[in-house]
C-alpha cells in the first residue's frame, strides 16, 4: 500500500466517522478508536479501514487463569459466536475480543454507525454472562436457572 493510498483511506475513514458525529481518537493511518458509554461499562472500538474491509474490534476481558473457568468461558464464547450473524468473539494472547469484519463495497456513515452500535450492543448483551463465568460466580447462574421456565417435552 502506497502512502498516497494510506492517506486516502485515512481521509475516507475520518470523513465517515465525522459524518456520524462519533467520539474518535486517531491511533494510526486509517485507524481510529471510537468510544461509547454502554450500559455497564465504556467500550472503545478500534476501527480500521483497508481497501476492501472495515475492521472493528473491542476488548471484552482478560481470560481467567483457572483452566476450568477458562474452558467454560471459551465454550460460552463459541456458543455466542454461533448465534452472531455478523461478528465473533476471538482470543489474542490472554484477552477476549469482539470483532466484526465488513466489506467496504456498500460502506457509508450510516452503515458504519450501525456496525459500531452493533459491537457495543453485543458487548452489552453478552458481557454480564461472560463476566459471571470469568469471575467464577456459579451461584448466580444456578439461581437464574432455577427461575427459568421449563418447556414441556
């Protein structure tokens, strides 16, 4: 990628983010951090534009040290991934991230805004369950399951 191309990608991404009136901080060439206040915490979504993809990533949590709890958390992450039509939970090092990759063919500020809000919404929806597992809080899960309505066979 030439520096001219890199500068053009940066201008395009900055324009899309400015049009959406997001709280942004430049991180690198065609890379911006976009901050949101979620229901339980603040989410910073790193947004990177390439010639063909927009890549969105947010940090979810550090993986627990306990092998048993880590395994349970990763199983839950795989289940969540199966339910997500767009995006996935992924691991890098000892951290869990939420990622979305989207082709840029039809990207405009409205689509980008929807993608950013989707990252935050999925994070807000799934974080409590992941946090309970990571913290080893199994009593709350047992209590919640006792109040769930069971469907007849």
